């Protein structure tokens, strides 16, 4: 008998400030390929992409409760999904096993402060039985990229007191974020929580309700390692975790 491993997705957009009503009306998770939206009307779109399926890379998760089946990737061996959880002397981004499993992409033409929060509980035996069983995992946010859907742009990095800020500019418009890799584990029944934030500024341009004349994009991928110890010790059955992706927007 095998153990089946599934990721189940839930999406949330929580907008704040003066343009909240307009943004809530534009949320749409249906898209083909990577065609970028461009509009003179306000929009804010969040897309989740299956980044692991062999032969069908970059499939957009098009609805809540859609799943990614991780079964083909739990075989042992370098580069596969199952391995020991990283120890204290292993730095983020330096793990030689594991896989990218999904990614997010945000597209908008608003300025403001944006934050993605990804919450992933332990994989739980489903349906539950009298004998509870869980499988732990380790996650990293990697390959962060922010840019404008236009040329030319310039990108720079500035380090002050050990903190590096990356900025991309298009005229007076600017995207910026603090560099670093966010990590999380689901050990001891705790959820892994990954946070990523960035700011979008229009400089000195006077816009209406923060609306910009350019489309910007933010992308990042979730890398995962399933704990080989808890996987081997888990009872046979189907395991799933509800992945919540929460996008918040502020001034």
C-alpha cells in the first residue's frame, strides 16, 4: 500500500485603503499561460501555479480546493521531494534535495504595500481515523522577482547594516523589497508560515487613488522537502494539507 500526498489550495485577497471595493471586484484566477494583464482600469490579480507536474509545468491553479498530487515525487534519491529536514547548520537555499512545488504571481497597476502569507499545516491522514498520523515538511520561498511589464527598467541593491534592499525602477515608479529567503517547518504540529512583502511607489507623480500607468509583477516559488522520517513512520493512506495563500494590501 502507498501513501498519497496532496496539496489543496485556498486563496484569499484582503484589500485595504481607498481602492478596496474596486480591487475586490477584479479578483480572477482564470488565465492562460503567462499573458500579463494591462489595463487603464484598476486591477489586482493573484495566480498560483503548479510548478512540479512533469510534462505540464506552469499549470495555473484555477479554483479553490484544487490539488497538486505529489505522489510521483516522493521516491528516494538526490533531487527528489523526500529527504531529512534541514538541520541548524544548513543554510536556506543550500539544500541539495527537495523540489519547487508551486509558485505565486501577483499582477497589478496600484501602488502601496503588499504582503503574501502562505500557511501550510502538516500533511494529515484523510479521512481521519482513531490513529492520528502526520507527515512533516520544510519549505522555502525562493527566486523572488519584481518587475514592470515595460522597458527600460533599472535594478539595484543597497546594503545598510547587513540588510539588503533590492529596487527596480521605471522612471519615477519603483518596486522594492528586503532580500532574504523565508523558511518554515511543520514540526510538532505547527504550520509553516512563509511571508513575503514589497512596496510599489509612484514617486512624485500625482495619481488618482494610487492607480499607476504601468503594470507590475511579483513572483516567487515555494521549495519543499517532505520529512523522510515522518513519511516512513506514517500509516498507509492519503495525506493532504490545506495551503492558504493570503494577499493583503495597504497604503
